[in-house]
C-alpha cells in the first residue's frame, strides 16, 4: 500500500441554504512522488460530512468529473434525499483509493 497525497477545497457556488444543488469539492490527487493520479471515478472517492450546518443532514456523492488537469477532480456532493442544505459550516472528510493506495484530507465550506 502506498500513500496518495490528497488536497481538497469546497465551494458552495450554486449550493445554498434551502436548495439541493451541488456543492463542489475540488480534489487533487498525486502519488507520493507528486505524479498526478488520473482515471479515478466515483468508486474511488468518499466524502463524509463530519460537521454540518445546524439542522443539516449528511450528503452523498452524485457524480465525479474531471477537473481539467491531470489528477484533479470535481466531486459533486448533494444533501441526503428529502433534505436541503442548511446555513452554516460543513466540514467534510475526503478519502481517495486507487488500488491498494490510499489518502485522505479535510475541507470545509460556509453554506450561505
């Protein structure tokens, strides 16, 4: 098993309190030598809300798209079925697997 270097940032560009639109988590994945890890898909990612806005719910990944550069991805996160985003800070744990290789990081977003 080898280490993946995972960096993640989140932005509520279209997600907002009261709606169910996508919250974007942009993820960069490189191997231990800094070489971009390409070809990953939804099965390679997990995003778990550790802290949610007051009254908020957990969410799930709806899709993962290419971020435009090798090793970058846009992970689309939506609130749980029947729920909407709530105002406040969300902190997500982001993990990535590629074969036996693994890495993780944290990111946050102020949903406003």
